[in-house]
């Protein structure tokens, strides 16, 4: 699986878990198990406000792009994120929503 991220300033945060080809995004479940290799599922066929691309299966792997919300002081790694490639099942760790400040 390859999840590309499209950063956007938003107040709502994103939480994703993965089980095989099933993604749970902020509590809503999306099952892509039936998408055959070489097929494309149009973005408009998936009722998900976080999805900003079609969902494709390329060489057996799902490829999609999700909005990555971030706070007003997001670090550069969040504003210019790397794709998430072959994440393990479970919670998917996303780049930091906002800068963490230390009040020493």
C-alpha cells in the first residue's frame, strides 16, 4: 500500500488504522479488498472527504492520496510529507499535526 499525503491547514485531525486493504479513517471504514490488480476506483465512488485521488491497485498494491490536515505551526516534515509505503496493520503514524513546544 502507498498512501500519498496532501497537506492542508485544517482544525480537524486525521486518524487512520489499517487491516490488510481495509482503512478506517476517523471512524469510517473503507474496504478495498475487491479492487483487482490494474483497476481504478474513481474518487467520487468513495464517500470519503479525506480522499483526494482515485484508488488504484498497481502491481498488487493499493495507491491513494489522502488530505493530511495540519495546524498553523506544522513542521516542515508535515507540510512536505513523504508517502507512507507498506504500512503495517494497526494505527498508521502520520506526521505531527503541529509543532510540539517545550515550556521550560
